[in-house]
């Protein structure tokens, strides 16, 4: 086997092993995160904020509103949490 071919084979193997280990670490980190739990407060059939009684049509708006309350209560939380 030529010298350059052996060199390329070894480097490609090293790259693949490094990439696999990085992907495994990333997957393990993601699996370690707790699943985001959201509880919805339905009053009758209407989604309603328990803190300020604002009503919502969509769950997304409700979740966003709850994050806004969490940011107001704990200003240290990141804005995109
Ligand atoms: Zn509210």
C-alpha cells in the first residue's frame, strides 16, 4: 500500500471515530435533559392563565405567556427559555 493511501486511511478513521464520539456525547447530553412538562389550565373549555386570568385560543400562546410570567418572576432566566 502506498504511503499516502495509508496516511489518508488512518486520518479518515481517526476523523470518523472522533465524530462518532462527539455525536454520542451530544446524544447523551440531550437524553439527560428533562422533558419539558407543561400543564394546561382549562377553565370550562377555555385555556386560562392561572395568574392573571387571560384566556387563550392556542396552547402556543398560553406557553409563551407562561414563559413571560416565569421571566417576570425570575429575571435571571434566559429570554428564550
Ligand atoms: Zn398570565
